[in-house]
């Protein structure tokens, strides 16, 4: 790929997830890491050494320095959620395309300020939900979209959980009310809500209600919760997210003619291949002693890790804006905003004593 079409990234913040994305930027054929910024030069240098970054990568001891660098085309921002509204808006005003870690904001009002800034300044927005970009996800959508095989969506269940160690539950930013007040709902729940909306072709539910089984830490941050979502046509979805339960990353979608199941939708079991199972027209045998057919398993190979596929797709969109004069793609900010709206509704339901919230 020509050098002039390589998108130059700056990473704002040295969170653990930034290690994975810095590798993804290195692997993506149309991206390069130009700069890393932290709150101190020392911390940024430590990140560079730990991750074996090239000596040509610029090291900045403040976020403003990175945003003022005219060579930075795009910013990946893994800052605590409470800092997104300020720094994401500033990045957009500096004409930096924005790849923003999830959850995108503490509420939809904050996200709207970010999206408005991106729109006014003609920069691409995308949240860093990597699983959307794996080729398996497109293959699953083909199955769900085939009305002859799958039919209409009747129910969806999603889960995202992991048993965090004591150090995480005591010190991680995701359990600190001043940094990431949404806790497990904002972190793990973002994936669950996103997967449900993905299965529903981004159609918002009419009613959202959080379920009373909820865990919070002493500071009031959510450590585990669940919710139900309803649509007027009768579709129902449930999700469970937790920092206290065994690892799970499941989607189960049941339709009038078929069903789809995947157990590793957020992070595939293997980097180079991912699978899902589906069934269509399944029936019990006579006397209900078995089934007429077992679910079929589909394996989808990926030449690049899904996070590199994300960076590559984002860079393609930035290239189209920068070199071809195209407008930013609205699919991604729209998807993020719908996810944030449902997340807000779940949080509101919790705050209202688990009352239904109508969208």
C-alpha cells in the first residue's frame, strides 16, 4: 500500500487494552503507530519499551502534545470513561479521527456531544468493539438474514462475564466511581447490548427492565447485573454481565425456523479461526429419543486478528475521507449511540428500583 495512504495513529493513554491495539495497528497493512501519549513521559516510555515499539514512535508526556501533532491522522483513546467527553471532543476539534474505547460515555448526552463534534469536524467515529470486524460476524449475519433458514427472531440471550481477581476488584479503574462509574454494565454489558442490537438489525427495544439480581461494590459500582429487553412484535432478549462469574462470551439467537449459538463472540478461542453453530428445521425423533439432525458447525478463518481487522476497516474509512473527499461513515456512530441508549435505559431501570423503562 502506498505510503501516503497509511493512516498514522496516536494512542492517548497507556491502559492494558492499548497494548493489544498497538499490536493491531502494527499488523494492519494500512496503518502505522506514530505517537503514544500518557500523563507523563516516563509512563509513555515504559509503554513503548514494554511493547517493543519502534524508536521512530514519538513519545509525549501529555495528551495535548499528541493532539497538536499535525502528523497524527487518527487517535485511539482507551482513557477512563469519565474522561471521554472532554478528550474525545477535543480530539475531534483537532481534526483527529476517533477510535474510542467502550463504553463510549457515561450517558447518551455525553456521547451526543462527542458525535456532534465528530460530525462538525468531518472526522470518522468508531467505538473499539472488535468482534464486529471478525469475518465470522458477517457470516453469522448471513444466516440470521435468511428468512427461509432462520425465520423471524423470537428470542436472544447474551452473556459477558469473568471472575476478576481481588486486585481488579479493589484497584481497577472499572470499579472506581470517579473513573468508570458504569462498572460491569459499561464494560461487559456493552458487548451484550451490542450483540442483541446486532441480531435485531439495530432496532431499539420498546421496553427495558433491569432484573433485581444485582451486585455492587461498597462504592456503589455495578459488579454484576442482568436485564430483559422487549420489542412490540414479541421478541424478547436477556443478558447477564459480571465481574464475578466464570468466563462467558455467549450469544444464542432463536428464530421461528432456526437457531444460532456462539460461545466466544467477544474474543475467539483461537486467533486465526472462529466457529459458530446453527440449526434449521430441527425436530424430535419418534418417542422423543433424539433429534433428526445435530447443529452444523461453521468455521471461519481470519488472516488477521479481529482487532487488526478493526484498525484496517477504520483506516479505510479515514483514507476515503482524507484522500477521496468522502463523508464519514455513519453506521458506526449510529450503532454506538443505540447501544448507549439501551445501556442508559438499563441503568435508569436499576436506579428506579428495577422498574420498566420505555424507549
